[in-house]
């Protein structure tokens, strides 16, 4: 069984900084997240039929009156 080498310290630090930068750039008002994407594809002769289903989660802020 092949073993995977451990990540180097610089690689770990780079990932850490990337996560921090991503969180700072993320718009906090955007509260919709994609949780699943399913693609179904069927070919009939020269025609390709494709259906894409996207499941999202949307979180409403507490300020919204429904």
C-alpha cells in the first residue's frame, strides 16, 4: 500500500493563509450555499439531453419579517 507524504510546513501555512483570505473576501450578506449538484445526461442520436439539479441552502437573517 502506498503511503502519502506529509504536507510541508510551508504548504500548511499557505493553506491557512488562503482560508483566512477567503473568509475576509466572502460577502456576509450572501447566505446561500450549494450543497449538492446532480447532472443527468442522455444521448438520442445527434441530440444530447442534459438535466442539472442544484440543491441549495438559504439562511434568512433574523431581521426579516415573514
